[in-house]
């Protein structure tokens, strides 16, 4: 799959009654917050994984690519995301000893064609169209 430039991250991801905007804003269920960059990145990676297991190592490597980071940072990030998702915190399922899986279906809405579906790279979260 061809991966587009960083501008492609402006695509909006929609799941259940939630929307994760390309600029990091999470809206839905009475929530309208700007996620910190790492939380946004981890949530985006989980959303584009199409329900596949994202190992802890994959998430750490992709969300923290420029340095060593403790697994505790990922754990805190997941905890915070679940707190934001409130009653829907179960969408992020822990696969003990392995990683995490996102259990809700996700739609991609591009910034140019609001109803057009795009393909998202499950490795990096980039959106390609066509």
C-alpha cells in the first residue's frame, strides 16, 4: 500500500458514537478534548489495526520511535484513553502478556471527501485513497 504524506493524518476516524479527528481531538459521548500527542497516536494505531492484535512492542516502537521508553508509559497511555472513553473503555481489550486489540468497527472519513472511505495502513496509521 502506498503511504501518503503526514497531511493524510487529517483523516477522521469514527467508531461507535466517537470521532477521532486528525488533529488529535476526540469527540463524542459528552467529551470534546484535545488528546496529548502520544495518546492520539496510540489510539489512532489501535483504530487502524482492523481489530488485529497490536503487540506492546509494536505500539512502543511506532508511538515512541526515537528512544527507549518503559512499557509503563504505554500502560499509562491506555489507562488514560480508557478513562476518556468512559463506558466504552471495553473497546480497548487487553491481551495479557501480548498487547491490545480494538474491538469496535471503525470508519475512515477523508478530509477532502467527507463520506469517502480510505484505506489505512495498520502499521503506521497513514491513510491512502484509491
